C-alpha cells in the first residue's frame, strides 16, 4: 500500500505532527511505502525521528492554488498513491485541493479530525470572551459572532465529509457532536480510530519504587485551550498540605510568564518549569497527572502517562476523557457540568496523595487500560480501513 499523509506543518512540534511521525514509521516498518506532504517546514527534523524510508514533499500557499494541484497530482500519479490521510481537514480548502489533484486517479481520501468537532481555537476564543464580558451590547454581538462561526464550521465540515471517502474521529463520543454541528443525519462515513500512544512504555510495567511524590503537567503553556492556570490554582490548594510533593510543568508557551507571576504572588515554592523536554523520564517518576483543558480532541498525554503508571486527574470538558479514564478505577474525572472547580480537583488529588495504597491500585489499572492505545493496536485499525475500502477515481 502506498500511503500519503497531508498536513499543514511538518516537521514541526505538535501533537498531530508527532502522531503523523509515529504512524508513518509504523506503516513503513510494515512494508508500506509512505510519503508526507506539508505546506510549511517549521523545524529541520521531526521529533521523534522519521524513518529514513519515508519521503517528504513540500507544497506552498495558497493551499488550493494551481501550482499545488499540479505538484500533488504528480506525486499521486508517479508514486501510485493508494490512500491520502488528510490530517488537516479544516479548513475545507485542503480537501478541495486533494479532490482536484486526485481527479481520475484510483485513490482513497481519508479525513482525520484531531479535535472535538464542535470545538476549535476560534470558537473557544469567542466563548471565553463571552464568559468574561458583562456588557449587554457586547454579549449580544459575541453571541451572534459565535453563532456565525459555528455555522461556518458546520458548513466546512459538511464539505469535507461529502468529499472524503471516510471521515475519522478520535472517539465514538464525538459522533453526536459531529451530527449536531453539521446537521447531517446520515453519517455512515464516520469511523473512530484513536491516536496511538506517542510516548510509550512498551513493558506497561508499573513499579512503585520508581515513583516520586510528583504531580505532572505536560503540554503547551497557553490560555485558550490548555488553561494551565487551573493547574496552578489547584496546586495552590495542595502545596501547603503536602510540602513534600512537587509540581512539574513540562512544556512552554506564551503563558509562561503569567504562570510564573502567579507562583510568585502565591509564594508557591515547589513548582518547576521544565520547558520542552522528552516527557518519558517525567512519566517514569511522576505519580499524578493533571489535565485541565477547556477542550481536547483526545488528550494523548493522559494515555501516555497511564502507560507509565501515572494516575490521571482530568477536567471532563471533553467527552473522550470518559473513553480514556474510568473514574475511580484508573483515574479521576472532575465533571464539567458546574464549571472548573479547583477545590474539588484538589480534594480528588489529596485523597490519593495521602493514601499510597489507593494511588498504587489506580496506577496499576491505568497501565493496564493504556494497552488499548498501543501503536500496534491502532495501526491494525488503520490497515483494516485500507483493506475494507476501495479507492475510487
């Protein structure tokens, strides 16, 4: 099988880019011929390293311009591509590019949505502004703008769905949201394939002797989606009660200075800003993982941590959280119905921090649950889609 991944930036730092590298390497190792096409190369080399057998190609802007149509068609034809995996299914221009380039060629187009269908940066930004303003005129304006953006998103999703052979979501729970925002009733093209664990403990062995009294956050330090300020709000309630524990923030981003200022204002002494790092060593020794995002597609860091026996405590703002975490068994979920409650999350964490036996039991269950998301398991699901769908010219 000849497979082509299409995405906006590659190589680059990001979840979609990392997942693409992992899948490309796994497909290549299984004997498939793999190509990656991107519009921007934001880094010299991908991390993790890309298999040397995978071929990189570059397009340019505008996305669906004639030059790109010609270049992509030449790649599809000369490399005899069987499957395009569209990792950048919004905006719809990418799908339009693919359809024009593959016209008359026997090629399968698979769209992959890497977030909840009804959540994206623009929509969430408007929702944040609406929640923070008390001006009635501004609120009316923002509601109208939010409604318009939601309608535009739905229209774009409908186009991509109509012009793709399959539309892949990361969770079964996203199917309803997809139907709601698009207004589509017949959604037989929808499939669910989760992302594979990108930082994987292949032994899935939980050893308490490796663990330290550490709480971990892994991700971008930014206020729109990740809401790392909530992690610190929760930690501010925990640090005085557990002075022998440490919070480590692995990642970087535009909110770093504001978060450091919060720590200084609240005199938090056991918070460590680690920057961008390989998270594996941190997973190996951490006991708890906090994730307080306002929205997520899949929350890959949850499964990564679980494979190392890190017990997740997650704000249940996204439905896929309930696919990953069985509350009270292999982690804890703070319900989103009442909005984020730092005190409630702190109480969940404290219950485990002061009970090593309960924490160890959850950690063992977490490691066992993460096996559902191994690379081998996910790649088999992809190959089943390849086998069961016939490319159409």
